[in-house]
C-alpha cells in the first residue's frame, strides 16, 4: 500500500459517497436543473465527506462530457480536479491561511471568467478560522456574487460562523456515518486491497470511528500496518479492546450477582488502562447480539440495567466507584454497594455517618436530624439510584444549626440534572417529612477564576468557548429547610 488508503478511496462521484443522501439529492437536482446557488456551507464533523462532496460538485459543474453521466471522471476537466490541478477550482485551507491577504486575492480574482471550465469553484476548508477582517472581505464578495462563481465553505464548527455569512449561504449538514455503512465501505476497501478481514473486526473499527469515515479508514490502515491483516485479534491489539472472555465473564458475574468477580473485573479494567465506558459499550454489544439470537426477559432486563449504568457513568466523576456501585446494585447486591459508597472518595460519606451514628452522636438529637435520617434511610432502602445520583452530582451540606440541608451542584451541568430530578426527590420528601427542596440559583460565576493566574484564566476562557459552554457558568444550590415550624 503505497498511497494512503483514505486518499486512494476518496469517492469520485455521488454514487460512491456513503450516506449524506439529502445532500446528494438536493445538490444533484440543483446541478441538473442548472440552478446552483452561489454560496454553500458544508457543516459537519471530521471526515464525513465535505471536501469530497465539494470536489464532486466542482467536477459535475465543469465536466466536459457531452452525453455521459456527469462527472464522467475521464475528461480533462474531471482529471484535473481529481489531481487538484484545475485552474478554476481553487482550494484554500483557512486553518493555515486565516488572513485578509488570501481573501483579497480571491476577491480580486473572482471577477475574471473561468479559464478552463464553466464555473469557478472556491472551496474554503475550516472557514470559521478566518480572521474577522477576512470574513468581512469574504462577505463583500458574497454580497455581490459574480456570475459563474461558486463558493463552498466547509466547517466543523458552524457555531463560530457569523450570522451575516450564514444568511447569505445555503447550508448543508453532513451527518456522522452509521456503523453499518462504514463497515460495508471498509469491506469494499479490504476486498479491493486483497486484505484478510473478518466481520467482527470491521464492526469494531466502525464503532471506534464514531461516525467519521476518514478515521475509520485510517484505523483500518493502522491495524493492517501493525499486524498485516484485519482480524478480530489484530483490531483488539491495536485499538485496546478487552478480550471477549472478560466480557462474557462479566455478564455471568452480573447476571448471577457475584460481587467478588464483579470487583475483580473492575480492577482488571482499571489496571489495564481501559475505560469503563468502552467496556460497557462492548458488554452492551454482546448482550444485544445474544438478545437477537435468543430473547429472554432476563437478557432484556440486563440490557436495560446496562444502559442505565452507562447513563449514570456519564455524569459521574468517580467512574470506578460509580461503575462498581451501580453494577453491584443492579445485580442485587445493595449491601455491597452501600459499603462501597462509604469508601468512595468522591462521595461525601459524612451524610451517611451522620445518619448511621445518629444514636451515638453527642446529644443534638433534634427533629431536624431525624428528618434528614428519615429521608436518607428511605432513599437508601427504596430509591438507591436517586440517592446515589444526588450524591454523585452534588455536595450535601448542612447548616451549622442543622436546620438547612443544601445540595450544591459542582457545575451548571450537574445543576440542570439536579433540577430534573428534583420532582421525584420532592415527591418523596413531601410524603416523608412534609418538606420540599427549593431551588436557589446562587450564581458564583465570579468565583470561576478565583486564584487563577492570567494565563490559566485565558486558558479556561478558551476551553469554555471552544466547548461551546455558556460563559455564565454558575453553581446552583438546591435547599431544603428542615426546621419544623
Ligand atoms: N461519506 C463518505 N463516503 C465515503 N468515504 C468518505 C466519506 N466521507 C469521508 N470519506 C473518506 O474520508 C476521506 C476524507 O473525507 P473528506 O475530506 O471529504 O472529509 P471532510 O468532511 O472534508 O473532513 P474534514 O472536516 O476533516 O476536512 C475521503 O478521502 C474518503 O476516503
Ligand atoms: Mg475537508
Ligand atoms: Zn468529466
């Protein structure tokens, strides 16, 4: 394999492009009817076909074939575009050329007629990276679109594109590709490269690519260069997927509730450096396969539990602790789970101590403390998942007098989740102690940068804006007043 696989197998016409049906249909029809728009935005995650589609469009518009289907792929124009040497198809990577000069060059050049073909096509990759000046210069061109010039602006970060530009373009959304389609495409490549492969291996790769075709093809290439074929074992070795036996072992342990082996496997996952999320994904896949082969109530319940655990894990800070507690809990070992909670560092076990030792505690046996114990005991016995969630999402504190119980979320994300679960919590609290938790949204946004030097503040800002987080980060509090009135 001398050429990088993903380049060698770049689709050259719409029929070869996987997925993106809507894009193909709408663009195909517009080109056929000769009614193309002057500016398109291709938005979507990495390696889903934006640049590929842009080049196909350029070929369709400029193909010289008389009566065969376009793009023919063999005329001078098609060949030149495939080789990136067409005079009228200009590709610019805004990630490396962000500035005004490049855009000025474009602005000056657009008024000249196409040299080789019918249309001039400007493809600007990652165009959200353009500087403000460059954007404004581009905007001028988009406002007075010259005849026979088409802009295709590709981006992985649509939210960074100014509204002024958006409103002048037609936007296409490139979707992440589905695993089955990726696997089929990989199989085609494997066949044509004469590679040995098995289906399981292709499935693993497709899954690991998270919807990106370039990533999928590159992963496959990595596997091949590592072990010469695309077998299940090669993929496991290259991608770090736990052997199937461990997964099977786990399913058995889970179904029959063997805490010792559950904890042993958890230990194994951690020490081998795998993530709990990836492991659960693997387990879920296996259970799904089993369910397809033979569906029993028990398997179905198992699948539901696994999904629930996955969901909890997503929110948890202490992945291992949450994994173990949830698995033990779901496999019927509530007691082990409670013991584990006591040990988990991230959980403020203080609450448990308070309630457990309430008899021994130095005399402060007030009604408030009883209310708190009542509530926690009730949750522990009847809705452990809710209790666990509350504990993993928030810090629980009690006021000096013991009268006010506060659940303090550590991020706006947790706060939103707490809010979501407040209703079910209040249902219980009301029945039990005749009280409700109240939301008190105390913004502490100003404290976000407390104690950080300037560089770190900039960094935090950068991270926040790049993750698309709201900049009004707050920590919310949810309070309950335990004092009897
Ligand atoms: N929809 C698809 N069908 C088939 N192959 C694809 C598809 N999307 C991407 N590929 C493969 O991935 C490679 C890269 O695709 P392309 O350059 O079009 O991605 P992109 O969306 O422009 O990604 P980026 O955002 O990173 O620029 C192609 O050469 C091709 O091998
Ligand atoms: Mg691209
Ligand atoms: Zn052609």
